[in-house]
């Protein structure tokens, strides 16, 4: 899970990105949402929600004002952006991926245009996937852009692998 702070319009906003590896099961979903509430995160990017389109209501909680979700046809993939109550986000438009791998939300926050992108990248090399996302992003000359998610990319193959893999290779 990644946590980050930034200022938009002079106001401090906290962001969190978390690959939850499925939140269909009520107990796990409750624990995830309780943990996020305790963090007091303002904008949350979730990956691998595994929620079908008709189960998006499961992302609702008393402390969440807005929930946007992109789902897949099976209980896999899925990304969501949750916005805490009290954050003055004004939604303009949403672009979702039919494969449940990304969601793009356009809006305004503290009177500044903002584009939020949450990505769950494929776990194999797919330059066309990322090209598709960047071609989908509209002209951003007047927008702030925040991208979060699980890109499934390794910057350093030595540092970005688990110890089990390391020991089996050597």
C-alpha cells in the first residue's frame, strides 16, 4: 500500500493506492474499509477489487462520499477510486475500461481541474496497454493529473522480485 500527501488549491489531500486482491468477501471488505477509514485517506485507489458491475454498492461506507468502479465480467481485476466525505470533488466525467484494468475520472477539486487515473496493469509486458491509456487521457494543459495503481512494472529486476524467486534463480 502506498500513501502520499499533496496540496491542491492550497489544501492538503492524502492519497492511498492498495492492491486489495479481492474484496468480495464481507469480512475482508470490512477490514479493508475500516483500515482505510482509520488512515483518514481522502482519495483511495484500489486494484483487484474482483467486484462485478452489479456489486459496486459494496464499496459504499458511511465515510465515503463517492465511489467509482471499473469492473470485469468475472471475479477478477477491477479498479476503484473512493473519495472521502467532506472532500469537495465535483465529478465531470468517467472513462472505464471494459477489461476492468483502469478508470479515469475527470472533475474539479478546490476549483482546480483534476484527472484521477487508477490502473491495474497486466502482469506481462504490454506496451499497447499503456499506450491505450495515455491515448485515452484528454488534453491536460489545464488539468492536474494524478495516476495511481498497480502498474505491474519492474524498475529494477533485482530489487523488484521476491526472495523465493531470487533463491530459485541463483
